C-alpha cells in the first residue's frame, strides 16, 4: 500500500459497541459526536508529497475535517484519509 499526494492516513479510534440496537443513521450521528473528542490521532502513513508530518506523529484535526474524511478499511483496521492541510497541530 502506498499513500499518494498530500494525503495522510490516520488510525481511526475504535468506538465502543452498543448493547442497544441502532439503525445506520443513529450510528453515524453518534460517531459524528464522538469525532469531536478525538483530539490525538496517530498518523499511520503519509503521501509522497507530505512534508509537515511523519508516520507515527500524533496530530489534531478539526472535527469538521474528520466528519468529511473518507473511511477505508485496511485489514482489520479502519483508517481516515485527510489532506495535509487539515492538520492543525502536530505534537
């Protein structure tokens, strides 16, 4: 796998499984609310044009950017794809 351009692949935090039966709309709404709490995300991989972060860095991304991020599944792990410009803080 190779990430291209100015894209960053972040490890998506796992959400706890609910014992309640939720429809897809409710699941998506809960996940959007949880995204606001994701303040430290780990960079899994970077594109070949990324210069401001490195693999393994911990970053903060605005909740709006996370809400619009593409979610991809790599093996058993879910990842978020964002652009380099969406990183606000790099610890």
